[in-house]
């Protein structure tokens, strides 16, 4: 299965991606996670990306296009892929189309997870993240022990870009740069809308139901 998850920051793409990746046995490719790992490791890419990420802006297209091309050429993508957070601009989508043609794996579906702006701000402001990839919410999904990851025991942190002023900027960036991609994929008839305001399990069930038509 070849899938991309589309939707604003805080829509639950990462959470759904983890489950979908297990369900279809395909790699979860989150460009945000890859960039954050580079920031943590202090790589050249990470240092460059951090400037943009901290401001809620998009990292330049050429950086992301190179990154995704390398990742999609790795052997685990032979079984398919689940893109999370890529593409985010029309040039990224154009580049992706060419890469997918080259590797012979066109996209089956783009899942558009919809959530209201109000809800997004509440979700992102309370989000707590672990470097192992797990994420929690102080109110809606708290860890068993305050500030500690259930899965690996590490200390949770609030992403720099989950601060209120950066959240607003990320939503503005999404509306300006990423939302136009909806029509891009609607025209290709592979965009499917999913109501992301329901519980995690309900959203997952909805996704599996719509994915049935792409089998
Ligand atoms: P995410 O974890 O997907 O919310 O991404 C966090 C941040 O990483 C974004 O706000 C951007 O600064 C950067 N980023 C992730 N994916 C992309 C992308 N496809 N294009 C540009 N910047 C990206």
C-alpha cells in the first residue's frame, strides 16, 4: 500500500501513521521526525532545518526533496510506504511524482485528516513528545507517570514548535503553502477526506474502511 497522510499540524497524522504502518507492514516516513532526529544529532541538515522549524516555517523544498528521494530509495519501501508530513508544497508534490515514477510506486491514496483550527491549537498546546516517537497530551492522553514516556521511560518534552505563537504560525503556513495541495490531489482523484475530530480508534476505523476501496 502506498499512502500519504495529509492535514494540518495536530490533526493526528503521526498517531494514525503508527497504527497504519503496523497494519499494512509499510514504513512510516515522517519528514518531521527525520528532521528532529537530525536536529538532536546536530547534523548539518539539522542545524539548517532548526532555523525554520523553530519559527513554524517550512524547511526549503530542495532540502526536503533530496531527503525524501533518498528515503524512498531505501529497501524497506519495496513493500510500500506511508508518508507523513510530505509533500507540503506543490514543488514537493511535483518532485514526489517523478521520484515515484522512477521507483514504480505511484500513490494509492492521500488521506486528508480534517480538524478545526480551535481543536488543533488545544491539541498542539498540550502535546508532550518523546524522542522514541511516542506522543501524549497533558489532558486528552496523559502518560501513566507525569512527564515520563510509558513506552521507553524517557523524559517527555514540549516541542519548541508546540508553543502557542509558533503553533499559530504553523497553521498559517499550512493554510498558505500546503492546503493548495488538496486540489492537486483531488484532481488526481486520490484524495479522501477523513473526519479527524473523533477518537483515535474511530479515526483509524474510518481510514481502514475507506482504504478497502483501494485494495
Ligand atoms: P511535523 O512534525 O510534520 O509537524 O514537522 C515539523 C516541522 O518540520 C515543520 O513545521 C517544518 O518546519 C519541518 N518539515 C517537516 N516536513 C516538512 C516538509 N515536507 N517540508 C518542509 N518542512 C517540513
